[in-house]
């Protein structure tokens, strides 16, 4: 996933507008599949086309699942608690439980 470019998919801001979760596609190239990556960042942080996700990274597991905006749903339960609901067919590479003061919960569908 070296020099690939990120493409913005969606973001979700917490209630107090202090943090946001950004979901993006990291293009894979010839030998690596595209992946969905999610970062939790400060609200004022701009989208970075070269960053790696710091919270959640998944791919379509060789075609078993599709990467669509609906395959990952973001819900802030509180200013410091994010729920990520995702397609259970996605292959998981990273699934952090806490990032920068935010607790992250997961639910597969």
C-alpha cells in the first residue's frame, strides 16, 4: 500500500465537534486490493491523501465483500465513544479499541 492515494468516502463528527472519524479508500494497485481505512482525528484536521488509517482497516477479502459507503457505518454514542458497524464479510487488518481519548466499539452485520 506504499505510494497509493487516498479517496475520501465519508466522515462523522462527534457532538461537541472536537473529534471526527474519517473513512477513506486507500487504492491498492496491481498486487494489493483497495482497502477501507478509518482515522479518528481532531475536528480541525484536514483530510490527508497520503495517511494510513489509525483505527480501522479492512478490505473485501478477495471479493467476498464489497467496499461501499454502506459497508461501514459510523455512529457517535458520546463525544468520546464511536460505534463502527461493518459488514462481517470484510477482512480486518486493524481494529483499535481506543484512539486519542476515544473508545471505539465494533459491531458486525
